[in-house]
């Protein structure tokens, strides 16, 4: 068996990191992010015995292109761990078992930390900035800046942690930031939302209160529509419909 | 409160489970029924990392889960029982009468499966097993998250495709 390399060359690590941004590029209902995982792993797999196009490389690429689904940012952990396992010569059956076991937890941690935690937090922060009178450019920059500091950092950390721990990456997922972080972020988001929503409403209504009735009516109508659609329409479809409505309104005004 | 949800989901513990179902149902514990995972501590450690603090996750074989069912049912917390495949849930239903309603939460592509819904792919043997489960009086439906409408088994089996 080939001795495990202690480190990946920086350019291979960088290539894998950059490819992580395309991890959902070939998403489909059959293999989900499987193709993306193989794409991100490919620079490391070239270092298998026989090199690019060799039997080991082809077998690993075929194995890694199978079904996998996890949070796109936390998938970096899996990519790092799988690269380590493939280059360490871990048996294929154990690698397959790891992929099955990792998909749920990496989805769960990512969903709680990002979709239910950091994204709402950054949204509330941007909304508060708007309510406090920040310019549109500042609001957008604040949102994108805050969100992407964690987004980009999480992908980099995940790839490094996965590579360092290999299939024992559960140790890395046990870090307090991932275990306790989501609960703290959720509480902070609730606090920020409590400040941001009334501030933003005041910002929309303006000093003359000319559109007070319109805003209140819109809130009541929106609440009624969302309540009546509960269980009858997927949340993302509703979000796209509302976003489209706001875009049309802003263009008409 | 009790063990109120029985779900077949090949990803077992993931975001839809701990957030989608976990928050509205205030789930306090999960029971993962899988003979292989029950014997693999390193896999259990991974799944534990996927659960939020305050939510207990228990791993059991089919036999252990069937024996412990009265304890799960008597638990003061709300709970969800998960299996990764149809066969395991069928074995559990045969061993424990408490399984009265089963939700197909996510069964993804495999070479022998055909798409029924975007989140449910089934093989002919799995479809037969689910019909058998329904014939035993178990209500079977497909529902990935609580905000989507539950789809009865007959409608699932009649569906073709991923939309």
C-alpha cells in the first residue's frame, strides 16, 4: 500500500477548494451532489498510483460520482475526508459506508448552522441596517460581507478538517462552534429580528406616515395568505412568488 | 408525548428531520433502527454529531427496538423512529404492533429503483413490501417535511417521475 502523504500540495488543496463552489453544478435527483463531490476530489485523485486515467483513479472517480447529498458548504468536510481515505488506500466498502453515514449529519449540521442560523442572522442584520437608515449599497454589502465571511471560512475549514481527520471526522464536527453555535446564533437572530422588523417598518412608512395603512394592510394580507397556504405549497415556491412580486412592484414604482 | 413518528429515510438524521420535523414537533429523542449502525460505534458518532443539543439519539437493532417499544411509547418526550430502508421498517412492524403509521421521508436513486416522487425512488420489491405493510393495516404515506402535503401510498405508487 502506498504510504499516506502527510499533506497535499497547496495547489491541489486550492484546486479542490475552488471546485467546491461548483459542487451543486451537476445536481440531479438521482445522484444529487455526487458528481460535484467527484469533481472536487479529482485533483487529489490524480495522485493515486497510476496517476490520472489509471485504474485506481478511474475506480475512485466512479465510486465518488455515486449518490451523495449534504449541505453544500459542509460537503467540504466529506471531500477532505474522502480524499484522505482514497489516498490512504482505505477499502472501498468502508469508503462507501462513510459516504452513507456522513450525508445526513453533514446536512443536519449545515442546515442548522447556515440555513436556520447564519442566513437569517445576516438577513436580520441587513434589515436592521436598513431600518437605521443605511444606504442600499451599505445594506447589501453588509449582508454579503457578513454572510460570506462564514460561508468561505466554513468551506476552507471543512476541507482542512476532513483531510486532517479522514474517516474519523466526527471529532471535527464535535467542535463547540458546530455543536453549540446554532443555538446561540438562533437566539441572537431572534433578538436582531425583534429590533430589525419594527425599525424596517418605520423606515418604509417614513416620517409622514402616508403609507402606514398600506404597510399594515400588506402585513395582514401577507399573514392571511401564508396561513391559508400552509401545507399546500412548498416554502421556496412561495418565497420566489413574493420576491417576484416585490421586483415587479419596485420596477413599476 | 410519545414516539409519534415512524419514518423511512436513507439519510436518517439530517436537516429535514432535526429542523423540519424536530422543531414543530419538539422532538426530544430519535431512535435509529439499523442492525449495521447499531454495531458500528464510529457511524453512531457521526450521526450523534448531526443532532442538536437536547435531542437524544438512540441506536438499536430491529430486535432491540421491538423489545424497547413500550419504553419509547411511555417516554415523556416526543420522538421519531427512523429506518434507512423499507425492509427494516417492515421487519419492525412485524415485531411491534405500535407501528401504525409510516412516512416515506426520502429514498433516493439506486440502480434497481424507479422514481415515484422527487424524494421517493422505489424498487419492485420495496413497492410490494409497502403494499404488504398497508395490507396489515399500517397507514403508509410520503411526506418529506411537515409543510408539504402527505401523499397516500396508492398515489405514490401511481406517480411516475420526480415532479
